[in-house]
């Protein structure tokens, strides 16, 4: 009983220092069909630190939840651009 309790107490402070996930919305260019969404989604998921990516073909956007300690909005933009779909931060900022 003591070892699991001690392990739990040791792990608690570490999780308290973890950064809260951030969300970025990207405006995506060159999306001509719904299959483009799959390519963009895969490109974003390959970026270390991405927790979740959702691509909306109708609105030509991608919403990405990420760990700010591991990646940045500029890395997300670079990933979509390298996949053939240049993007910019929606509204010029982050959510």
C-alpha cells in the first residue's frame, strides 16, 4: 500500500507542471476536394506534440490541439505547407 501511494505522490507534482494544451486554428489553402483533408490531417498528426487535429473541408480550416512545450503554431503551418497546403493562423493568432 505504501509503494503505490508513494508513486502517486511523486507523480502528482510532475503533472502539475505540464503545460495546458493549446489550440490553433489554421486557414488552409489549396483544398479542392474532401480527400485533401486526409492528407492535411496526416501531416499534422506527424508533428511531435500534436494531440488532436480536425480538418474541416467546408470551412477550409484545421483545428489543432497541441502541447506548446513540444511544438508551435509555426511548426503546424510548416507541416501543412510541406504537404502542399499552405496555411496561416486564423485571425493571425491562437485560440
